[in-house]
């Protein structure tokens, strides 16, 4: 280990870890999409929204109040919903399979439930 044996507060949050995995999975799927150059904006958008889920959880955990943390969790949930909407578009365009979409949907619902539970625990 390094010079410091401290952890960031978000590292022990299961929802953060699952959000990291979700973001990595989205990026890996996007890497294999072959589409016209004009669609790069959509690919960049989904990479941004998928990674924003865990980033907002981490940023919120670093805030000073439960109220601020909850606000970042709401933003994180919004990023998850945005990602799921883009995945639905990708499915309809046949850029990802129904099976891939359903795997993301299951993981997304689990993360959404965990975010909701964490928000409730802060009240």
C-alpha cells in the first residue's frame, strides 16, 4: 500500500462499487459498437452519463452534510436514468442486443434501488 492507509468514504459503499462496474460495462459495450462517425456524440454521451453515476455518489459522499449528499444521489440517479434511456435507443437501433439491454436493465434497477435506499437512510 502507499504512504497513507486511509480510504475515501465512498469506497465502502456497495452502490458506488456497483456503479463503477456498471460504467465499465457500458464503456466496454460502447467500444464494440461500430457506427457512422456522425453518431460519436451519442457514444460520448452514454460514456459520460454512465460514469457520472459513480462520480456523483463519490462527490456527494465528500460533502459536509447529509442534505448535500442526498442531492448528489438524486443527480446520480438522473445519470442512471439518462444512461438507461440511451441504452434503450441503442437497443432500438440494434447497436446492442436485447440480451445486453436486459443485463444493463437488471443492474440499473439494482443500482436505482440502492440509491433510493441510501437517500432514505439520510433523512
